[in-house]
């Protein structure tokens, strides 16, 4: 395992440390996978992660049963009672559903998983993350019937997707134009979604549409839509610099039962923001994993590469780069795990903390990886080299789930208050 001294920080409990060690060992033995067809690779990764028990942190137990007998593997701690070991006792978070139990997601474990997976294989991180984001609204707000999907996603038997963005509505969620019109006991969904991760390979989508209870953000609702629904089609496959399964989806009068609505009419904006509050910090964690790998590769390069008859690392300028990289990594880790810890301790919203973590970690990782490319010289831009891969992978993290400029607006509004 790479430098893991940060696991001694007071943000973590023993179960997190055990989880991190075990997942790192699994990753070393199983990653990366063949990426010839990115869709096939993602399905393979979801099945592998699910079979190993590593997807358990991505979704709450659908029966909200906290008994140890239901849990398996180190990942089982993701669905734990809110009584913590030596870190205070966080308040129960989430919403009572079905059998009346409260439910929670262990955000620290989600962040650890994304950091470790990203350090080993960014596509494995993608596969893990989309299972969590795609089911987040269902975990937090879904009905008992809707949460039956979660057993399948946690086992890697079903792939989830989060369908929020539209051609004219990305970070500005309140501008969503897709409609969901009531028709008797059903809703009819019409419109487009784009930049949808797992688009075309997902088994179901969490879809946000305008139901019209009020203007803007107050008139949105969320729906669980199976991929095979008539009228739901992949309009376009989207190719990007770091290959992932992305698509533009068309909804041509897709009919779903009213029971497919997640939470209540008009609650879609709140559902989306609460989901992003949980998972935005995990984007920072993924960036942190990419940055750690870049730092590790740079340290090895400085030791192995010789220049002017001595190791590259003997040059003070190289030492300065490595020092800057190390500071960036640790500062990002502090912000990421502060946000995760605050959420796990019962904070109802961590909008400010998550935005800071996402902004700093993704922007900082870009700087770290750029320095790694520079230290590797020609190898740093040679296609297929790990540092070149990291350079392509990091760029999208500064855009999705709220671009960096949007995070600055969020942070400023939180700090300055209503105006």
C-alpha cells in the first residue's frame, strides 16, 4: 500500500483502516482490467466489485437491517449503526422509510474507496462511484419498494445511473426542461438528458424532470426509470479524452407509474442537492487518489532516473516540485475527509465543506499531475504511460458534479450568506 499515514488521523475509525487495507490488497491483485470495450470493462468491474463485497458502501441495505448477520466483508461497515468507535455518536441522518428504520451512508468509507480505486485504476473508481451516485437518491429518499433495487446494485447485478444534466441545464439544475406530466396513475416523461455516466449500459436511471408544482427549482421531481422502458433510447454515445461510458438519452413519452417517483412531487431539487452533498466530496477523493499515484510515480522517477551523473531527485528544483506535490496532496486529503467526517457525524448539510473539498482536491490534483508529467519528460506524454493516463483522467473531475467555477460560487454564497 502507498503512504497510508493519513489513516491515523482522527477522522477515521478502525473499521475504516481495515477497509482501506483490505481494498488496497484486492486492487493490487485484480486491477486493472482489459479496457478494449469500455462498456464491457465497466460491466466487468461492477461484477467484480460486487462479488468482492466492495459495492456495499455505495447503497444502504434495502431492508435497513443493521444486524451483523446481514453484513459480509470489510465493506460491510458501510451500513452500520450510527454508534461510532471513539469518535462521538453522530445523529441519525436520512429519512425513515418502509419499516421505520433510519438509514445512513458512511461517507468516509465512500471517500476511502474512491481514493484507493482511483489510485489503482480510474475506471474501477468510475464503476464504483456511479453505483453510489445512481442509487444515492433511492438510498436517501426512496420507498421500500424502490430500495429493492439496492440489493442488486450492491451485489453488482444491476448498474445504476444518475440522469440530471441536459443540453441547456448542467450546473444550473433549476433550469431543467424535461417534463413529467401526470396521466392518471402514471407520469409521462419527455425530453433529453446528456453527459449521463453509464448511459447505455445502466439497468435503471434516477431521472429528474419538471412536474410543475412551482417555477424553477421547486417544480422538479425525481423518478426511478428502468432502462428497458419504451421510449427511452440512447440518442448518442459520447467520446471523451479519458474513455468512459457516456451517452445522450432521449425520453419520447416514457410512461412510468406514479410509484416510480422518489420522495414527493416538487422535491426533486432537494433530492438532487442532498445526493450531491454526499457524493461531491467523493469526487475530491477520486482526484486525491489520482494525485497520490502521480506523487508516487514522481518519487520513483526521481530515485531511478539519473541526470548529470546523479539521481534526478538530487536536484533542488526537483525536490521543490515533489515538496509542492506532497503539500497539495495532504491539504486536499484534509478537506476531503473533513467533509466526509462532518456528514458522518450527523451534519444535515455539508454544502460548504463538500464544495471546498471538491474544488481544492480536483484543482490541486491537476497541478500535481502536471508536475508529474514534467518530471517524467518525454515519458510523461507517451500514450499509455501511467502519468499520461492520469493527465487525461483528471481533467473531467474539474467539470462534473459542479464545475470548479460553480463551486467557487457555492462557497462564496455559503460564506457571505443571503444577500
